């Protein structure tokens, strides 16, 4: 399938069993075995040579043995077909190119054919095939993977009409660029505009492997401008686990700064600065990144730290936690999807302000209500959908959203929606009615997803 480097030995794919493999290249000029291996690996990457998956080979000899034709010869014999636990993992994509960032990320895990590997919310690699090999007491496994994530641009629009005010269009622009500049590098950019004076900028960049470290890293930046009252800036630097099919984590340090305008001070808002520690743990098993039929996702986000400021108690602390659990199950063309979101704030020596509160309402949390209509120190949201799949990524669905917030009766909304494909675009329309309006005044949530590259499977 491709070049394999195992404990200093180079293994090349066979086109026949029990025979020499001849690499027709007379231009190799090397001074050491290391240079030889690198040169051959580069050659194989360009040639895109393939071997026989599912066969285990035992490397007998390795060396520079020029024959009469000046070719390099490596000798293999077919080994036992026993399938041992791998201690080395090599991964190739469907083009035959080596993916060095993935050379050790699978660890002791053993993803099955068809499973999805994720590094964060968006990049996704699907395992197509695997083969085992060995040399002496060492074993390895070769995975053939395919990039099934999509570079995409999303637009969200909704009609917002606060009580006693004229209506207006609000929305967001979101761009996801998975596998940017290399495997599992990831860029996310999001701009939300709920009014001319209420805007949010969210930026995430993820690197799957840092120099000299077996870990990845990511940077997150959030800027939130709210009604000319305050500006909140949040910066996080995190180390991340090597992405794989099991549990993944991200942990690091962050700094949040709340700047309050003179108008905000008149309303009692207090500026502060916080240095915090943060941790995220997540796992996903969906069989497809879009319109999945089976699987689940669990995400837990925690952060906390002390607050400093002229009007802040020196012992003040603020922490927050968010847990999101979602799963889908299917029978024939019907899919039942369930999502539960829980958010809570914990403070000592400090009364949380509106800038600290969780925001509820809108297409991402509670359909049938305005975007970020409710602010609360804690809340639980349940979203249930019954989907009828009309295609690989299209569907019709019925949904019911519920939320429990402090000091309020249960918020409830219900509606219908559909996801249609138009060329390189997906269009999602949700029509929702909420309990507070006695289910009489509906809300429309429109989302347009433009795929910068559409998967062949979806055509």
C-alpha cells in the first residue's frame, strides 16, 4: 500500500508474493541508510505504488544491492497471517501519500473499517482499509484513510422582533476549513450579528502536532460586543491529545478581559480580568459527519480562575461548565436524533454579570425563540428530532425543543424543517412555534451551507 518505516527498517509493498521487489530508479544517490530510506519513501510517494492489503509480510533483507541493471532490491517472504495488536501505526490516504501527522495518533486503539477519526468538531477521516505487518517481534498496522470532512461556508439568517421594537434580520457567517495546509490542521471563523451594536467574533486554529512534542495545539479567540455596554475578549492556548477514534482532550490556560463602557458602568457593570485554566473532553462515534444514522457525541468543557479588578474582591473566582450529549439511531429511512445541553456558572465572592451568563434561544439551542433571547447562570436544553432521510445529506424532520431556566416555566417549541441540496449548497429551513406565544406566532430559521468541495458520495 505504501512505504512503511518500522524500527529503522523500510518495508515496501509487494506486487507478488515471495519475490524480490525491484524499484526501477537509477537516480538514487545516498550516503547513508537513513538517506536511502528517505529517498525510496519519496519515490514511492510520487509513484503511488500499491500493495496487497490484508497480507502480513516478514522483511528478510534490506540493503543497497545493485544488480546488473543498477536497481535497488529488497527481499520479502510472506509471514503468518496472525493478527497481533499493533505497536506501530502508519497511515496513508487514498492518494497513496504518507500522512506523517497520523503516524502515531491511533496509539493502541483499533478503529474498524468504516469508522470516523476526528481531531475536533470538523476534520474527519474515514478508515477504508487496514493491513497488518511485522518484523521480528515488532508488529504494525497500515491504515488507508479518506478525508470526508468538508471546507464550507455557512450563513444563518433569522427575523428578530423584540417586544416594542421594529423587526430586523439577524444572523451569522461561519467558515470551516478542515485539513487546511496539511492533515488535521483546522481553521474556524465565525461572525455573529444580532444588532448593529451586538456582534461576536470567534476564531479557532488547530495544529495536530507541535514540534518536538507528541501533542497538538490550538488557539481560540472570542470577542463579544454587547449593546455598547461592554466588550469581552477571551483568549485560550491549549495542548490537544493526538486525534483518534476514542476520547480526545484539550487543556491549557486562558485570559478573559471585560471592558465596560461609561454607559455600562451607569448600569452597574464592573470590569475585570481573569486568568483561567481550561479543559475539554470529547468523543464522537458518528458513522457520517453529515446526516449520521448511528453514533453519539459527548463534549465536556470546564474552565475557572480568579478575578482581578479595582471593584473586585481579591478572593473572587468564577468557573463555568458545559456538558453536551447527543446521539442518533435509525431504522430504514427514519432517524431519531436527541441532544441535551447543560450549562452552569459557579462563583465565589462575585455576582455573575450579564457578560458571564449563558445565552439561550435561536437555531443552535432553542428554536422558536429569538437568538440569545435568554440570559441565565444555568440551564438545560433538550432538542429532539424525528428525521426522514431523502438522500445522503438531505432530509425532512419534525422537532421539539425544551429548556429549563431559573425563574421561568419550562420553555417549549415545536416545528417542522427540511434540508435540501442546491448544487454545492445545502439549505436548511426550520419553522418553529413556541409556547410563550401559544404556538401562534412562528419563527423561521434559515441556514445555507456552501461546500467549497462536495464529497463524491453525496452526488
